[in-house]
C-alpha cells in the first residue's frame, strides 16, 4: 500500500483568539487556502473515518482525535433513542419530555459557546451547557431509580453524562483561570 506524502504545515494551536477588546476572532488561515492540492472537506473525512478507512491525517496515529462537538451530537442522539424506548405511561412521558429538552440542549448550546462574543460570554455559555448536563443527569437518575428501563442501558448513558460534566467543569475552570 502506497503511503501518501503529506505536508508539514505549522498551524496555530487554537483557531479562536481573543483580541484587545475581549472579543473572539477566528483565524481564517487555519482553514487553509483554496490553492491547496489535497484538501478534503471535513464531512468527507468524517465519512471515511466512520467507514473505517484511513485518511491522510490519521495514518500513523494511534489515538482517535477528540471532538467534543461529535461527542455531544452522539450523546444527544443516544438521549433521543432512550426517550423513544421509554414506555407510554404518564410518568415516562413526563420524563421523556424533560430528558429530550435537557439532553439535546448541550449540543445546541455548544454551538453558542463557539460563537461567544467575549471571555465572560464564553464562560457563561459553557456554564449553560454544564447546567443542562447536570439536569440531564438528574432525570436519568430518576428514570434509573424508577426502573423504567433496563439498568445496563441506563448505566452507559449515565456514565457518559458524568464524563461530559467533568469535561465542561474542567473547561470552565480553565477558562476562568485564563481570564484572570
């Protein structure tokens, strides 16, 4: 199998930077110029990756790239599948509505985090994501205690919720420390 030659291009560690007025500015150079010869849109790379095919960027790597947006998307999809699996009872319908709202919210709010207008706004929007994840954890714990679904299904989603809460908590702490 012939290995593709890739260019070593220096890229900034973050595409988002804060300017003097505490506003976020993205670096368009990070996304690459139109004269690159082997550029592949991210959507195509994700499809290749999901299909088990290697892409130029992942050859020789052992660790999968951590993408919080993809993780939140999958979390929201799992919440939707869980809600659809709930029985059609009065209590389950109430839990379903609450879980659907709070469980899908972090994914949408994460988009707001990426578009924050200042450091203070960035931290505030991270806290909204954290608040929604904590609410989701409470509703999941209630569903687990009420034994509405089988315990193995609940444990998996509860553990993912806990991990996401820790990620957002650490992100908030880091952002607050960096803003001082």
